[in-house]
């Protein structure tokens, strides 16, 4: 899968409120009521990530979950990363 150009990344980010570019990744922090709610969100991500065979980097800090998507095998951002971000937004 081809990596996206800078203009393509900029355009795609416009459709994903809360997501920002961080080098060769896109990132968003989600905040929940408490730790169990944060972990439940991560658990809701699992089926979609497994089905797509594309997994985010996940950082859990109490009630905050930070997701980062990058297609490491391609060395940058691809459409798969944006698909993963959309899926995460849908299950948040």
C-alpha cells in the first residue's frame, strides 16, 4: 500500500476532528469518565483492528487513551491509518 502525500494527509485530517499529525503518524487522545471506561473503549477497538489486521499504538493513562496510527511496514501514513482512526471514532 502506498504512503500518502503531505497534501493527501492534510485533506484526510480535515475529516477527522481531534486527530493530528505527529511525524509519520496520526494521533488522538480520548478522555473517558474513569479507568474502566477507558479500558472498555480499547476492548471495543479490538475486533475492528483484528479484522483489518492493522493495530494502533495505544497508551492508557488512567481515563485517557491515546491512539497513534502509522503503517510501519510502509514507513509512513496510508489509507489504512485513516480507516483505523475512523473506526476508533465510531466506537468511542
